[in-house]
C-alpha cells in the first residue's frame, strides 16, 4: 500500500527541495518513490494549464478539432461528470493554435476566465484523488507531493474562487477522506521569519525582492493555513526550519515515516 507524504508551508520555505531530498534518500534506501513538484504536468492531482469541460462541451470540442482528437484524448483526465484537458507543462504547450487558445479559455485553476461552483470543484478533485489512489497502490511505496494538499490548491481557490476558511476545511477534509486506504503524512515547514525566508528564496531563484504587500499576504496565509490544519480531522506535524533547522526537519520526516532511518 502506497504511503502518501504531503510537504506543505508558505512560499520560500523549501518544499520542493525537501521533496527532492526525501525522494533521493528513500530511493537510495531501496523504496519505490514518486515525487511531484510544482508545475509538473505528471502530477495527477495538482493542475496547471488544464481546461475544464462538461461531457457535452468536451464532445463538441472533439468534434470541432477532429484532426487533433488523439492528442486531446491522450491528455484528458475523465471524471464522472467532467473532462479535464491538460494543454501545457509550465511554459511548454502541447497544442497549436487555435485549439490552444480555446483550451486556455476554459482553464480550471490558474487565473480562470470562468469558474465552476465550489461543489463541482471539490467533486472533481476528490474523484481524481480516488482514482489516483487506486492506480498507484501497486506501483510505489511512497508518493511525495510538493504543496499539493494546501499550498497550490488554496492559492487557486482563495485567489480565483474566493473561498472562505470553512470551505477550505471542507475541501481539504474531502480530499483526505478519499485517501482512506492510504497511510498519510502531513508535514508543515514553518519559519519564524517569513520576510527573511521570502527574500532568501527569491534571491536564490533570481527573482525581485518581495514587496510589503507580498510579505503581508504570506504572513496572513500562514495564519490561515494553521487555522485550516487545526480544523481538519487528521494528524500533522509542524517542523521549524528556522536557524538552519532544515536538515533537522528532513531527518525528523525520515524518522517519522521510517523509524529505522537514523541518518
């Protein structure tokens, strides 16, 4: 049975780096591991450049672009009442114009031009997570996700769907409940100096320094996520990565998921 690891935290705390380090160490210990980073189109439950269609709308799309139907089908995720078409991987797009623009018009998560109801949103995600659990259980020992439970979904839902905290709790709880057959770990990487952490991360990425508005946003976002986590019926661990605590956090995670791991 696959064990699922969620690495969470505000922007700049090192979630992606932690996922990569854990994947490397668990693989070197002989485990089969899948790691999903931000922007990875292979991530089955974290969507970028993905269009949402009802079944009827999807059939119309396929009829309209019959010459591309194989490519459309190959990049479609099917749920009971919807079809999700992936049209890109970060800055690389799968389709040509005019199909590409039509798909972008129906973007589900990243700055969508039209949104669906929150109930539809939750329904689509929970069904996809359920399918993922069914498919992955025989393939890997650990599946590690970079911000796929809280960070990225809440970015989209807060900014685009204007969800309140109660809706966020309902969304996270629904997703976790679909994974009832899997052992789950939620690790939240915390820093006691969010402004400095943001400045350091942005400098390392070659980005501009965070603005005061951005710093205040992530301070409030941290409080928001702490409140959401405290309201869900699931265990989680908060690991302080301040003052060079990142490696200690890594060791704590490894020991938690594998008590025999002492490195």
